[in-house]
C-alpha cells in the first residue's frame, strides 16, 4: 500500500508565523517609543538646566525693606540677589556708618544697568534701580513733560508715560520719597531724559535734560 504524502505549507503561509511577526512589531514599536520619549525628556532637561535665573530683578528690588531701624541688612540683600555686590563705598559720620553697595547687570536691563542700596549701620535706607528696558508707544516730548503738574498721582503718570526706566526710593526717619527716571524714547538730544519726584504718592517735583 502506498503512503499518501501530505504537502507541507511554506512557513511564511502559516498563521502562527504572522502572529509572531505582529507581536515582534508591537514590541519593537513600544521600545522605540520609550526610547524616543527618553531622548525627548533628556533634551528638555538639558534645555531647562541651561536656563539661568537672574535674581537682580525689579521684583526682588521691590522686596527690599527700607528703614533706619529695621531695614534689611546687607546679608539679607545679598541672599535676595544671590551674590555679593559689584562695588562698595563707605564712610562714618557721628557714629553712623554709611555703606553704598552696587550690583551690576540687572535682569531686563540695558548695558550699565545696576541696583544700588544705601545702608546706615547695616539697615537699608534707600535703594535705586536704573537701566530697565521699556518700549513706549510714542516718544515723550518737552511739551508732555511741561504738562506734568504737582499733585498728580503715580497712576496718572504711569498711564500717560508708561513705566519708568529707573526708581529711587528713600526712607529716612519714617519719611518716604520716590523718584522715577525716564530715559528711553525721549525726544531731544542724545542722552535726553527727565525725572519726577513723588511725596506721599503725588508729584512734588520734576527735572529734565536736553528734551525737545
């Protein structure tokens, strides 16, 4: 009796073979996706770590407490700014040691921007920040400056001219005075600028240089 031979299917026509291929593709895609995410996360971490935060900012400047009795100390200000000052000067008159500390390169500041703090017996009594970048919708003219009147509020000035490029604030014996400096987008000669003084949050004086 002759044997009946059964013809075998080629391996690539077997269902099991294709199921195995599909499984391998799914596994490969999963591994590849994780690898891609890892690379992406690594890239993001690299970008984040490369960013540096400049603590010499207007926001931190505003945090400095001024008072001849309980104003912030030099140590507190250095901690707030994250580094020591760029320059110092000092003098002593009638048992009051006055120190002037300056930090350079303010965040969002022009070249030459700085923050200066004046200390009396290690208490901050005045502070100034200069060189802040401000873009205005239009240039400020001499006629605009001349229209400023004593008694106007800081909000009124800011609404008309925008933010100043610098601030100087002083607190001596509980009396606080403030001055705003405007140096950008000013009509006039090179270096034209003006400042406005405030007492009790109202205009009390003004001065200008080379405006037109």
